[in-house]
């Protein structure tokens, strides 16, 4: 990993998790010493929430815990600097917004200041500030008790949105279709601690905005805003949750950008965001753009979208621009366009993996199949052999993220269809209550043109199945049949010629790939995908036997009568 022998200065990243870890790595790659400042609001379990492609390379010069007072926190940071000069304090995660504001202001560096810090996490205050600036805002009411919002709910057309005033990743957000449902969810939130919110911080009830939801990822320096990318969220109901992410699509429509971007910059000004990254969610309604919420940090999602953004723009992303904005001269930031390039340099999208099943994972064949798709760039997932797969209801239960990018848009469309077919057939993950067999998905076979012809692939699958049957690797049990994992890679290599030998038996196969000059992780050639079927239960067997027996008896009686 390229790095200067002696750090040119230090950069503090407050809560460097998710995409914040990418920001920290970018600073490290540019020769800065990186100090992690862990806030009291970040649950300790989230400190390990670091993207796979970053975790093995990121090294902190020091790690500092937030102290009870600002003065003590600043003193601890100064003690960790050593001989290096502190260059910047950057927010890495939603939980670090307020601390980043206060610390950067206290040490006299580029900052957003603490005067409007509350509006940068409290979604209710955000809307009030936007409304005061003369911009379209969302009708809402908020409080810590139901009495504070009851009159608003009674007057507002259903449905309404009920959510915490401080949160992230759709945590606690619910679409309520009746007053009773809104009250029930309000009470539920009042008694819960959110993943990125303070206990008792308040609950918000908002009008339901109808339209398409866009995302504007910006970076600011001294009040100058640059929109690095505009995305469209594809959200759909799933597993009883109203807003599950399926895709994130880059927006090239200039008519939309010309409306969304200026509105977003107005919101940034209203909230006093003059420096650093921001992730704005805006609904384009019939009456124009309206703020859903503004997040004063980089776009989340573990930074899986970073290589896609670099491919679309021709080499930069919000992560790169964030470090550009805090560097002393700001020369690189000044060269960035104020809006995403048009046309894009390639086609692509982020495919969010969703699950309608749950259980212990015994194999991850679909993840291997994804890496053979022609537009595959990278994969991020926390699901691996031995982990528990959850039904997807929010970003925290997403099964993973696949980044696709290619010069030919039709290739991307075909690969998206292949991924969704594997999901629909429950062939991405093999669970304990499933039975594994080796059979290809037609969509994946069609997509694997780089691995040989479809006929050749089918012959490989047939040979593999024959070899399995011959070696009796499939063990039949009373309720299920499972393909044992021990020696699986060796067997696959012998049967098919695929040999991912560099992946240890006990490692997750969800590797990440970033194709960039600074950090190139090449995707591997995986074994063919598995299919799955559910075993026949004893009860089902009894029913089938009984029906067959009855049909046989009836047929015998009919023949007897015919003879007589």
C-alpha cells in the first residue's frame, strides 16, 4: 500500500466505520496519520463495522475515546498527535456528527461550527430550518409523548411516516396506514434505543411524500458545494417492511439534476453545512423537491458504491472529494465539477441483496456466481458460512451489496436479471433447512460468456453431479440432505477445474474487489453455483402414499366390477 515514510500531518476521523473507514483509508493512502476518535454514542459492537476491502489495510496512528467534557476530549487528541500537525477533523459516521462539529471548532480548523449542530442530526429541526429558509419542507410534528403529535395525526391524511428524530439506515422508520398503527409504532420507538440515536431523543410523524426519492452526495469547502453524484433509490415493500432497498441507480437525467441539485445546495446553506461531506435524501414530488433528511457525513452502505462512482465519473468519488476539501490548498477540490459529469463514463448500478428467508448459512454459492458476471466489480457482505441470514427489512439486514459496472449498459441489465433470478430461486445462500445440489441457473449460465460456452458449462455441471453421486458425498438424513463443506474446494477443483485455493476453508468467500490504481483487489474465479430444493417431509410422504393407495384400491374395484 503506497504511503509516505513520514506522515505530513494527522487527520482525525470521528467514528471511522462504514464509509467513514473508506475516508480514513483515503487519508492514510495520501500520507496522513489517521487518529480514530470513538464517540460515546457509537455502540462498541459497531466499531468492527468496517468494509472487508478496507479492514486489512487500515491502520490508526492512535485511537482516542471521547471524554465526558469537550476540553478533556481535545486534550486527549492533542496527546495522541505526537510530532505531527493536526490538519482536519472529519465526521466518519452519523453518530459522530455533533462531536466532529464541536472538536473541529474547538481546535480552530475548518468546521461547520456548533451553533446549528442540532439541526444536523435532529430531523425535526432540519425541516424547521429548511422551512425558515423558504424552501419546500415536510409537514410534521414531533415529541417524546403521543399527546404532542396526536392532533397532527388526526388532521393529516393517511398514511404517515413515523420515525426517530435521530437515526440512520431506515432504522425505526415505518409507514403507518392508520392512527392506531401510528400510535403503536410511536409507543414502540419511545421505549427503544436506536442504532445511531440517543435514548429519548424524540419521535417524528411526517406527511407521506409521494414521488421518486433521490440522493445527492455532496462535499463542501468554505461554503462552496460540489455534487459528486446523484442517485435514485429503488425501494419496495418486502417482508412486512415498507421501504427495503433493492437498487441504487446513477441519475443522468439533466432535467432532474437541474432541479434536485440547486434545492439540495439551498438545504446545505439552511443547515449551516459549509465544510465536509453530506448525504441528502430528497423526494421529487408534484410540487417540486422536498427534503426527506440530510445526513452530515458521507453516503453510507459501507462505501460499496465508491468503485462504481469512480467508474462513472472517470476517477473520483465523494470519499476522494472529502479529503480534497480538507487539504491545505484545496487545489484538487477546486478542479472538481459542481455536478456529476454528463454523460457518464460507463454504465452501472449497486444491487442490494435482499432475503426473504432466514436461517444458518451452510454455503454461499450465489456469491461465487456473482463474481463471474461480466460487469462484476465488487461484493460486500457480512453473510458467510456459519452466520445467520435474516429476512431483509432495512439496511442493517441487507444480505450484501453487488457493484456492477461495464461499458455496455445491456451487459449490466443482463447481470442484474441473473442476480435477481438467483434470489428468487433461493440459490444465493444455502441454509440448514435446504438441501444443496449442484445445478446451474439459466440466467447465470447465459451471463458467463467469459468462462466458456453454455454447452461447456452444462457439461461441467453434469460431470460434477455424476462425480458427487459416484463418491456419495451427499448424505441423506431423515429430514434433509446436506453437502458437507469440508474438502469442498478441493472436490470442486477436481470436478470442474475451478480452484479458488487462496481462500481458506474457514474464511468467508465474500471477497471485495476495487479496481483502482491505488487499491486494486481483483475478483476471483469462483466454483459454479449451487441450486437448492426443500426435502420431502415424512408427513408429505405419508399423504402421497395414502393418496396413491386409495387410487389403487379404487382402480381395483372398478376392474372387478367391469369383469362381473
